[in-house]
C-alpha cells in the first residue's frame, strides 16, 4: 500500500536552500511531488515553514502560448509575502548568486474578502486599486523548467521579491502594456507582449478566483495579486543592475543585487 505523500520534506528542503542562498538540481525522488495537487501541498507547507506574513498571490506561465506549451488549463499560482515587498527606487538584495528574472506586471489590490464561490462575475468589482509592478523570480532550483511543474509549484512558482509601483487607471492597462519599454542600466531590453504571448491581467484575476475556490481558499481584502509578465521577461545578475520600466510618461525603477558568486 502506497504511503501518503508528505509535503513537509520537500518544503523543508526548499526553505533551507532559500535561506542558504543555494539552488537544488531537483528534489529527492521520495520527496518529489508528482502532480500539481501535490505541488500545491508542498507550496502550502513551504509557506508554513517559511513563517513569513502572507501578502497575496502571483500567477505565472499564464499566456495562451505558455499554457498550451505546458499543457496547463490555467496559470500556475504562488504566494506573496510582505517581507519580500520593496518600494520603488529601492535596492533589492536576493540571496543567491544565480540570475534573477525580472517581470513587468499589472497588479491588483483586492477591496474585499472573497470566500470560495463568492467571486463577482465582473472580477474588477473585487479590485480596490490597479498598479504597475515588478516581480523578481529566483527559483530554489538550478533549472526551474527542467524539474517539472509540480516541483516548480512547490517552489512557490519561483517567487523572490515584489515591487508594487504606482496606481494606474485600469482603463489604461492596454496602453501601459503597449507603450512600456524595459531598461537595464539605461539600455532597452524589452517591450510589451501581445497576441498569444501576452496575458490579460483581468482574466488572470479570474483564474485566481477559480484556483482559490477549487482549493477552498478565502482571498483577503488588501491581498496583492500580481498577474504575470505583460512585457518580455529578462534576466539580470549576478551582481547589480538598475532596472526600469517606462510607460505612458510614468516609470518604475529598482536596483537588483545578487552575490557575485
């Protein structure tokens, strides 16, 4: 008779790796999640073992093209923690000497609790404010794609840090995405995504509502929901890099720093 899956072993290894600033090639076979359900169980155990303050949710692998390539029905979902939020213009130090993936995103702040099955038909009715944001992705795995979706989900979908930018009019989301120019040390490295490579942030919010309802999770008022890359993701590091996104006359900037190795 097969033993029940224990997510705490994998969660402990991931938390330890993160605190020590190192990456794993993979989880041991006897601790490795084999399904997305088991991956989300590891993620929940990871959050408990980490002991940081919940701040909201992130979505990843959410474009039509990425979900089709990954054989996913909806984006992957991870958790945000308040200790990993940093103000615009700050210097963010990540613990590992590996490259950091920077994603320019649209983020929402929820204006109400949403218990399972109570999400409004118009997702934006649950939103108090809309913002530009950076998510910094630094997985606890050497190759987050090679380990498979269940392990990546257990790794909290690679969440490293978050920078919540200025509030924008939600009616201007499309214009922000169309005009954004991403820069590293003053050089252009990317622009907004479109077509099957882009995402619809409002649809991503609906996906989160579905995920939370399925897993029996109540989303909380003031939760931040960062919805996935709306511009080309790019890597920086090791070392320091000044990162900026210019859009509609506005700007979001941060310095990203990692150990030199």
